[in-house]
C-alpha cells in the first residue's frame, strides 16, 4: 500500500484542488492497481477544511499541534501502522500531477526530492517572478527540498527517525537524516507539482514566507531581491 500525507491548517480555499489532484494520482493506472490511502492531517483547523476532505472521501486525523512537522509525522505514523510501504507528501496549497505517485516509484529510490512549479503569480510584481525563476533549478540534479513534493520508502523513513516536530524546515531535516543513513536519494524534476505563490503564508520562514519577503523587497524598491538559496525558502 502507498500512503499520501497532507498537512492542513485552515485551507478551505485551496484544499479541493489539492485533494482532486491526489485522488487522481491514487487512481493512476501506472500503479498497477496497488492500494493508495490518503490522510489529511487537520492541524488546529477552525474552518471548513475537514468537511471538504470528507466530501472527497479522504480520511482525516485531527491534531492541535500548530506544527507542520508534527502534522506530517502524525500522518506518516498512521499510514505506516496501516502497512504503507511508500509515503508521499504534498501540501494543501499544491496540486500533484496525475502520474505523481507512479513517477516517484519508477525512480526506484529510497527518497525522491521533487521540484515545484508556481503557475499563478497574481498579486506579485513582475520582478518577483523573474528573480524566482532565475534562481530556481527545475531540472534533474537540483538540490531543492519541498514538503509539497517528497516521497520516501517506509524503511528509509523509519531508519532516519521520521519527521521532527519542527515548525519549519522539517522536510530539510528529514532529507538530511535519510542522507546520513546512506540511503539512495534522487533529486528529480519528473514528479510534477504546482504550488501557490500566495502571500498569506501559513508558516513563517517557509516557501510562502520567502516569496512574501521577495514581494516586500520589490514593493519597497529595495534593489536586489533575496536570492533563491538557503533553508528560508525550503530549498537546499
């Protein structure tokens, strides 16, 4: 069985598109009929996100950690207990391609680090998009880490100790731990995921926060925008 974990914190505006995408990926014929279990981890939600998940037939877990690392870990632990051999992670503001899971598995790796593509730039100055795209490597061999496009075998996940309860960069910490175990990690642009460039980010210091900082720098006419490097952008 393959498991998909989606941490959710008040995402009723974007969750429908996210769940539609993962459900399509779960029914991809490229999986050869293997079962896929999806869990949306409702972390300190007080909006309609849980109702949206139920309408899609997606199982939910409820926690009150206010911590994305804890949310990912809770979902992973649940799916491992259900017998998952592979864990795939995305975010509630992101949409995976229909062949997302099959592509991860075809790479025959212990851990797959994928890229993300931002398709909607409304609300951002044009120079923000230019600066982002100039510094981002959407190609094989990149060194970006995104919780929105990550897959790991159950064995490698357990050996690395799983996700830490970190409010930010929990994905980077997991990848570092898997690498330290000597596992086979693939950095690839093959499994496609699109993500939001929204400014009302859920996690301070994460990917959305980085884009918001770029926006503010452009609005203030601050000259050079931040470079697309470092963990502040959920990047390696």
